[in-house]
């Protein structure tokens, strides 16, 4: 079924693979950062805010360099890089700068009668030295926004960007020290083996963003040093379209997000379950909107590398569904046409694996309950989307489907709301970040109880009198 095409107009040539040279000092980076942490210089609010200011300046001044690196790594245009990398990172910086003074404040807690007199509080203590491991698909947003939480919490940090976005990895390693405390925040470049070598040094926390299979290897590596992990993983994020939905609005929102970054977005709509009664009309809407959104664009979208291209081309070749539109691939420019597949078998690779490319399967379902049953028969998704006019139905579906996050009448936008936690559940991940949640992920919640030395009632200590036992049983 896969058809060869000639490379289309304005197609970006894939960048030649760039070998990443080992980062000097990588083998002692944790010991070095622990020494910096021990000086306590990352503790004061002023240091934390200075790092956030530095990150803000980095985004403002380096946007053109970031866009250039992203064009080479992913073939992405400058506007999409601004939207995908800068907007979300800036939102994280802004909310942290605005609220950090409040976030770091210890929280008072009430005491049970027996503990009086005294006071209790929760302190947010930095964890120490933490690791952030990034993927290639949004290599700035997905390293710098966790960094916001990590520095807001007062940690020293190692960032390990993906070797599959080599220009961006090199850029981050070069420019980050110009904007932040380069002795406390280090970039170590490298691949999977390099990441495992880092993990073997032992961290106080590691936040990983990437695929579920590599996530397991991260957890294995981290277990050897009891490094706690936050895993931001992938999976298939479904969309349910009910018969009362505005089909054209749904099609426009779904395709807009699906086609960003050539579908290589963790929370991109992966497949559609649409009520049978509106399926033909919805497919017509998808066709129409796709033509509108792609007007003046190349026919096909560039995929990150040959391996991912071959994987996606294989999905197209092996599916038993019918191609509604698109379906062409071009090996020379590793590009794939935005493709809608009607009724693939649930066992087709395109329906069992995370797609992570510009391919959108559409399946008909009898009703909302059938959609819920379909989704719940599979691993828990990172995100779940519902389009309907009925608030009550949307709420019911969201309650009935366990997922990392959920959006009603749009897709993916929850990721740009920094007051919401972001993360997966089950196979789509563990732990959350963004906004205050990022600060807490990189903090230890320390329970502190302060007692007075007097009074010191003798009756609470042994040997217990019968009266003391009775009294203590009553009050404890
Ligand atoms: P990946 O898992 O291949 O790689 C991510 C990172 O892991 C890279 O830095 C890589 O160097 C490192 N790595 C690779 N092999 C390793 C190993 N054996 N041991 C230790 N580290 C290793 O992920 P990717 O291909 O860069 O990104 C795509 C995946 O990430 C998709 O599944 C996508 O859904 C997921 N993702 C999730 C989120 C999220 O926020 N939940 C965001 C973006 C991407």
C-alpha cells in the first residue's frame, strides 16, 4: 500500500548524523555537584530566582539559535519551534518566578492534643543533586521545564539531552552556562550507555522523559543506587468523538495538534473512536480540514530519522485498514504524508504501538460505553480526549477512563496549563511535574515537629500508674 513519491516542494533534507563527543568531567559530575550543593549556595531564594531569570533571558536571546538547531535536527519551522519549545518553557518560568516565595514557605500543620504544646510544619527541602534525561521530540521544552522545577527547589542539576537531536544537545551544552550557574547546573551529552553511566553515579532524583521501554531500563539503572524516579513516558492517547460533537471543530483541533512536529508529540491524538452514526461526516470533516491546514505546505512531513521513518512506513504497509487520504512515503527525505486510516484492525501495529508520526487511525464505535471499553482494554493512556456538547457525558467518560490527563473538546492543551500537574499513570508514567508540582517533585517534604522542654509530665513515662494508663488510653 505504501507508495513512493518524489520529494515535494520545500522539503527539509535530513541532517547528517552528528557524533556527540564525550562531555569532559562526565565521570565525576555527581561528586562535583554534591560538593557545590554542600556549600549551600543553591539554597537561598535569590540563587533560585537568578537561575529562573537566566533561563528567561536564554529563551529571549537564543530563540533564533534554538530554531536553527531544531530545523537541522527535526526539520521543524521557526514558528512551530517557538510554539513547541518556547511557549511552554516560558510559562513554567513565569509561574515559578511569581510563586516561588510562597512555594518555599514551610506549611504549618495542626497537632493532636497529646502533642501540645508544640508546633508542626512541612519544610520543602531540596533533594540535592538531580538528573533530567530528555527525549529528542521537544528537546528544549522537555529539558528546561523540568529544570525550572529542579532549580526552583534549590537542587544542583545534570541535564542529559537526547543524542538524537544532536544540534540542540550541543547548543544547550554550550549556551546554558552563559545564563545560569554553570557549576551547579551541568549538561552532559551522550547516548543510552552514557545515561546509564550517569545513573550509576547515583542521584537524589531522576526525571526521565522518553519511551516506555527505555523507561524500564532507567528504573533498572536507578534501582542500583536507589535513585527515585519520575517517568514521563508515552503510549497511545485516544480521542472519543460523540455524535453531538461539532465535527469540524473537533477535526480542526485534532489535526492541528496531530500535525505539529510531524505527529511526534507524546500527547498527540494517537487514534480516534467515533460514534458510527457520525463517522462518515467526521471523516469528511477530517479530509476538508486537512486540505485547509496543509495548504502551501509540503505534501509530506519530515520524520526524525531513518529508523523512525522505517517504523512508520512499516505501519502503513502492514495495516488492514483503508487509507482515506495520504499514505505516501519518501525514503530520500524520510518524509510521510499526513495519513488517515479508516478501520485498521485493533491488532494492526498502527493500533497496538504508539504511532508518534503523522498517521491517524479512525475506528467506529456503537456508543460512548463501547469507546470506554475499548480504551480500558489497553494500557492506561498518557492523555484521554473527549469531544461532546454534554458536560455530564464528558465528566462520566473522564471518570470511567484512567489516564495521565484529560481534555474535553480539545487535545493536548492541558500540557500548557502550568497550574495543572503533568504526568502519566500505569504504563504512561509515574510522578508529575509542571508548576508547583515540579517544585514538589524535586523537593523532599520534611516533617518537622518542635516541642517545648516544659511542661514534662512525669505520668507519661514508665513505670505507669493505673491512673496514668487509663488517662493515656483515653487521650491517645
Ligand atoms: P527514548 O526513550 O528513546 O530516549 C529518551 C532518552 O533516554 C534519551 O536521552 C536517550 O539518550 C536515553 N536512553 C536511550 N536508551 C537508554 C538506555 N538504554 N538507558 C538509559 N537511557 C537511555 O525516547 P525518545 O525516542 O527520545 O522519545 C520518544 C518517546 O518519548 C515517545 O514514546 C514519547 O511518547 C515519549 N515522550 C513522553 C513525553 C511525556 O512528557 N510523557 C514527552 C515527550 C516524549
